[in-house]
């Protein structure tokens, strides 16, 4: 599910980005406002993101790094 979400971000696919979120999502983020309530508010956060990024290759690539103790 996370890989599908990241792929949707890279492809600027809003339907895919929203696919696994509920109408009553509550999200906390860095740029103000720090709290977003509801699926429509969450969708609007992506407008801001895509104003500064075109998605595409390298955007939202997921990686796993070993812990320092490993």
C-alpha cells in the first residue's frame, strides 16, 4: 500500500494518493497549518507540494537503511 502511494505521488495521480485514506483523515505536517482535518484538506496539501515539485522519478522513493547498531 505504501509503495502504491509513493508511485501515485511520483505519477502525480491524485486518485492514487487519496485511495487508502478515509474521509475523516487527520494529518500533521510541517508547513502551517500544522494540522489538516478531512480528505479535502489533505488533498489541498498536495497542491502545495506539486507547486514545488513535479513528482517524477526520485520523488518519494522509499529506502530502508540499517540501524547504526547493525
